């Protein structure tokens, strides 16, 4: 259930980010002087740029969530095994480097 709620909020974040970016790009396009050679190119790239930037919001959101998840996991590990958590974490770190 929590995963469905999380995905719903993440989709809302993506939609509002993409809508805001498209609105800003469109507003800037309307204020530029009219040149026939560039109008079609900029409008065509508007959706592509917005889709590329909508992933940034998701990445930032995922980053802080994963950092929090690791901190909570380390705290739970430390509570279960005491001071040995330092040894376990260093073994995990050495194996991945």
C-alpha cells in the first residue's frame, strides 16, 4: 500500500514538474522575436527537454529517501549487534570498492 501511495505522489511530482517546465519554455518562445528558421526547432525540442528534466526531480527525491533508508538501516543494525556494526559496515564497504 505504501508503495502505491509513493508512486502516486512521485507521478504527481513528475506531472507538475513537466507542466511547469513546458509552460516556462512556451512563455519564453512567445516572447522571442519571430524567426521562421528557429520556431519549429524550439517547439519540437520543448517536450524532449521537459521529459529530460522531469527525471531530475525524481532523482533528487530518490537520493534523500535512500540516504534516510541507509541511516535507519545502520541504526537498526547497531541496535541489534552493538559495536560490531562498524566491522560489518567496513566489510561491506571494502567488498564494494
